[in-house]
């Protein structure tokens, strides 16, 4: 379903691959991650080619809510607990620099960029305690925050913490402007690799290095991304006649309601669930819309999904020891605006051989021994054994029918197929047979 961004931006056209090609860096995927990587490669003078199987911004990047913030839920306590204060500092610095880069770039791009506070709100007492702890950590990390009230949310909150100087924008106006002069080939689908040679639906591309910016990485012979990631689907209504809160807001628990303003509309997000499960979606969001904004009207609605990592930190860096010339950026945990900018910076630094002092916290080769690994493993094992007729072309899990969106969805890794078997979301790289 078209998002409000797709309805209100003019997309530039790009050619398809016409012949076999050669380059230094092949970037696969034309969302924020791939396009920003291409933008910085061009600035550094690195020969590159970006290929996109559909159209740039057509997938998750065109269906985001586009809050640009360093406040990713209550992420800093989690990072500090797992990896220490230096890791939390690196995470903050990478995202703060990303926000600053957007701020600079948006000075000359017409993309509805606006400064806005970011807020995490709590509705229950234990959530409030977490807010207070996150606020103390913000102070030691130098994050400009304050405890605040509900900012005009449509329900009462017990506590909230806001970060100043964050932003929101129109993601596709930005992406299309950045992409305009880049070497991009659309409708060019990488089917497989032989070392760093890519075989596409149009021919071959010989590269020295490859950046996998395909949202869910599809090269399964190394890196264990099929064990390290799962996908969460979320739903958004653009509402007329609904007063937005005075900040970009999100609740403490996973899949809580999200709010931001866009022009005269409220972007109201929620109903989230693991892709392939049926415990959320538009009906849940609709019930809440009627409760909190009974006089509102739905102007547009859309759904999308993002990759969730084992520890809440993206995987950005070398793909795997066995693939030394491959790089990756994934697992943005629904915070891909600053994360994709941070990724593009880190990967470009790696490509030119420059040290990036914030890269370590994102290194994909960090330990996988997290409780979520067991959850992912048990879930996949259960689904592999289910005797259902439709099987995913990625790793063979049983597909579940999604009645709301009329698709076949994989609860293991989040691939989705249309009723006629075409790929809607990867990692699957082949349609249903
Ligand atoms: C509902 C929702 C709301 C969100 N809101 C926010 C927010 O407010 N703030 C925030 O920071 N983040 C938010 N996010 C997260 C953010 O939107 C994503 O993390 C980010 O857009 C992902 O960008 P990407 O480039 O990695 O993926 P994508 O945009 O999906 O790009 C990947 C591209 O790779 C292409 N591709 C895949 N396989 C191949 C292949 N084999 N060959 C060629 N091309 C291929 C695809 O066609 C696709 O275009 C939200 C996510 C969701 C789902």
C-alpha cells in the first residue's frame, strides 16, 4: 500500500543495467542505507555502482515514519548493561553525528526537515523506573534530555523523557534528492554471487568489494544473519482531524504506539507484531484510533517491517570472516534513519581504509550468545517442522497466510510473498514455484 511519502514526492528515473559492468564497489539495495553509501562513495571518489531490484525507496525506506533521533526507545541502558559505557558512548556519538549530517544536508534539500523533540513515555510504574534510569544515563553520556509530561498525548502518562534538538522530515523527498546524480540501476536484481561477481537478471557485475544493503542480508553462506535477525511488522495511519502531540513520541514497551506530525496530519503507528504472526495489525490500530481519536479520519494507511537484531544494536561492518570483501548494514530495530546514515559513514570509512572511532559497537562479528538467539532458533525449528503446504524459498519454513494483507508470510525470517507467489519482502530471493 502506498505511504503518504510515496503519494507526495516526485521520483527521479534511473536506467536498468544494459550490459555487463565492472566497478570497485557494488552496492546492492536502494533504500536509505544503499543510497547514502553511494552518496559518500561518490564524495570520496570511490568508483561504485548501486543496483536496486525494484525502485529506490520502494521498500522499508518509503514506509517509515522518518523520525531522526538518537533516542531509540530506552536503548542506552540495554547497551551499557551488555557492553559497557564506552559502547553506549559510541552508539550515541554515531547517531548524534548522523543527525548532524542530516541537519547539514537538509539545509539545501527541500524535504520538510523540522527540528522536533523526541519523547519516550511510560504508562506503568515499572516503565517509569526505566525512564528515570535512562535519564540518569543520558546525563553521563551528555545527551541533552529532561524529564517531561505527556506532551499532549491522548492518554495519561506516568512519566516521560525528552531529548532536545532532534528532527523529522519527508524521507522520500530527501532520498530522491540525494540520489539524483548517483550511478544507480533500478529493476536490476542480484540473484547470486560467485566470489564478488554478481549475477543479476540483466547480466554480470564484476566488483572488487560488495556492500549488502538489502535490508535483510540474503547471502546465507556466512555471517549467520538468518539466526541473528527476525522481522517485526508495524502499521501506520495518517489521520486527519487528530491533534498530534507536541513531540515525536513512542512508549517504553516494544510495539507501543508511535506519534509524529506531518503537515496537518497525525502519523499514528502501532499494531506491531513479528512478521508471520497474526497478533496485531490494522484492527488493533483501528480500535485504538477509535478510542483516542474518535473524530479522526484515515487519510492513508500502510504497513512495513524492519529487521531486529539479537541485542538491539545494528550489524554494520564486515559481512563475515569468510567473505572478506563483503560489507553489510542491517538490524536497525526500527531506527534506521540515523542508523543508515551512521552505517554509510562507517562503511565508507572502511572502504577508504580510515579509522572510525564509533564502529566497534556495531561490529557484526560480536557474540551471538543472547537469549533472543534461542527464541529465533526455537521459532525457526518449530516452523520448519510444521506440515503446511506453502514453503518459503529462503530456508524452507512453513508460510502462514496473512488475511489482512493477502500475502504468504514467513514467521522465521520475515520473507513475504503475494498470493500469486511474487516476492514482496526478502530475504527470499526466488518467487514461490
Ligand atoms: C513502520 C515503520 C516505521 C519506522 N519509523 C522509523 C522512524 O521514525 N525513525 C527511524 O529512524 N527508523 C524508522 N523505521 C526504520 C527504518 O525505516 C528502516 O530501518 C530503514 O528504512 C531501512 O532502510 P534499508 O535501506 O536498510 O532498507 P530498505 O529501504 O528496505 O532498502 C533495501 C533495498 O534493497 C533492495 N533489494 C533487496 N534485495 C535485493 C537484491 N537481491 N538485488 C537488488 N536489490 C535488492 C530492496 O528492493 C530495497 O529497496 C521504521 C520502520 C518501520 C517498519
